[in-house]
């Protein structure tokens, strides 16, 4: 089947007889193969509910060497069918992005998604309609679990989608930290976005411009690997220091990230399986790096508070439930501020250990250093110093512990009883030393975890001081 259609203003009609013959559905996507002389090209169209003219994309018109009133030969019309959506978001420890791509947009228009292979990797090609003209999105299908850090970043600093004008349904991420901006851009590249799709808007204070910061900011933006035409750098009077906005002007991508963010937040707030704890920690890393802070009192108490700021009540409740499922209790308070809700966690030994074990603050060196110092100054850390003698699975007698620590017999006996009550050490046998029977102790599984926490703090502080 082939027929010719006359082009007017790069638009054409598909005759009613052809639509009836091909049984073309108005709410479906079609691949149109065309020919103009010796040039051939194909493009995707969405007919829509109304019988409107179909617009030929500008690039296709250039490939076909079309003029204003040329005739185009349509050689084939084939319907595009959406691939089946997977039943789970995990596939061999990789996240399947196809799970989060909606079947319909917020405007109730269908979304077509097909899989293809490029450089031995599986990609997704998606089309969604806007007034009969489909737009395209290309993403990797299987991405690493570090994608959850991007969801956490977007949960903290991203613009949440609203049903307003079309400009409000794009992916927008705003932050004043160059490190966080570069992290987000790198993660967008990791999921398969092309540099031509990502835009970056930088605004910096005029006082910084007087100190010669403009060239440094331009150098930072150009080193991100984005298209130069997508960079817009200006000085402004209402900006304090430096602010950047990462934008992807694609509503389907914004909806996909929003779906993933909502899904993981609600899933972790409801229940966290043991196999999903590491996934939850990665989500919290991005969240606390974007909106979290740690505060240590400078008085003798050295009390530690870890805080998270949020403007929506439903979100901050989910954050509290996520931490509750990890065994961390938080308190929600409302303040008169830009972010009216604050989730506060008091940093006792168990809380600090869980934040360290999950590397929740590890993306920010300053926050991680404050966490390590807080654990190092904690009374429990000094109390647990004899555990270092049990390293490498050693067993120690009471007499040997006294000799190595220099403690009196009464102190050592009290310490051993308390640690045995906490199930950190276990009594394995008795041994005669210098004619006296001595208890021989060994670390339990819980004690090994406690020792690993102490070693992590020591090595982390040593590394930070060396840098």
C-alpha cells in the first residue's frame, strides 16, 4: 500500500479511506515511512482524538529535502505497540526503569515504550503525545542501585510536579552546592540521558563577579560535560553567593523520576525488608545530603542532633516512618519558616552507629567528619576501648586484659559483666594462669559489629586528618 499526499506548511492529512482501510485507531501511535524522490525517512505520529493535520518533524523534512508544496509518498503505516511492563522494579540487583514509566501522562495521553540494544546495553525508547506531535525520550532500561541516590536528591531539592502549565512538569533540581550539582548531572548521565537534553542555569551574586568568580563558575559548568548551548550563566542582585538549576525539559522524564521517588519513599515508609536495607540507605544518602544537617552542642553535654527539613507534612511523616523502620526515632516539629517542618533525631550511640553503618552522611565530607568526631567523643566510645584487644577473632583471658589495659581487678570485672550482659562478649572456657583459674572471653556477633564501628571511626578520622 502506497499513496501520495500533498504537503502544506509541513503538514498533511491521512485520507479517511486510508484510515478505514488500515483500521487506524485515533488513540494510537504509528510509524510512517515516507519517500520523496530518492530520499526516504520514517517518523512517529500520534493521531489523537481529533482529525487534525499531522505535522512532519523539522529534521525529517530536511532529510527528505521538502519544500512548501511538495508531494510525499507514504510507503508504509505500521502501528506501534507498547512492550509489557515488568512486574517488579528489581532485576538481578539492577533497577528496571521500565517499571516507573507511566502508561499515560498526567494529561491522560498514552505513552509508548519499546526496548532496543545499543553498545550491548538495553535502552528504552519512549514516545508521548502533545497535540498530535509525539516527543521522544531515551533511557537505559537497567541502571545501578545508585539511582536511589538521585531519587533522594530529587526528594530533597527537586521541584515536585503539579498539573499546571506544561513548564511545571519538567525535571528541575535547584541547589547552591557545586558538588551536589555535579553529582546530580553525573547520575543523569548514568541513566542514559544525552548532554543535549540537560540544561544548566547558573546565577551568582554580583559581589562574586567583582572578585573574579565568573570565569571559575564558567569553567565549572563547562567541565560538567554538558552542551555549551544549554549553559546559561549570569550574575544577579537577588542571589546570595551561587545557585544552579539542573533542568530536563521533558515532562515524561519528570513523571518517571517522580513515580520512582514516590514509590521508594512510600515503600520504605511502610516496611523495609532485610534485603532492601542497603537500597533504603542509598535513598537516605541523597535525602540527607540535600536537606539534612548535623549539630553538636559545644557545652559539656556534647549532645548531637541530626535534622531534616521539609515543606510538606506528608513527606516528613514518611521520613519519620522510614527512620522508625530502621530503629531510629525522630520528632517532627513545625516552625514558621520556608520549610515549616523539621524532623529531629537525637544522636545516642545506637543512632550514631546506624548512621555510620549505613553511610548516610558519607556524601558530604564535612557532615561525615562531624559524625565521626561525635562518635569519637561519645562516652560509649571510650568505654569500649578494650574491644580493640579482641581484633582478628582473638580470645582473651581476664588476666591478659588487665595486663594490657592496666585496669584494676574491680574495674575489669565490672566491665566484663556489663559487656556480657549486653551480649557483646561471651565466656567460652576457663584457663589456669599463674596457678589461678581465669575466664576466657571472645566477641559475639554483636560485639564484632561494635568493634567494626570503632575501627571505622578510627580509620575515618585518620584518613580525614591525613587529607
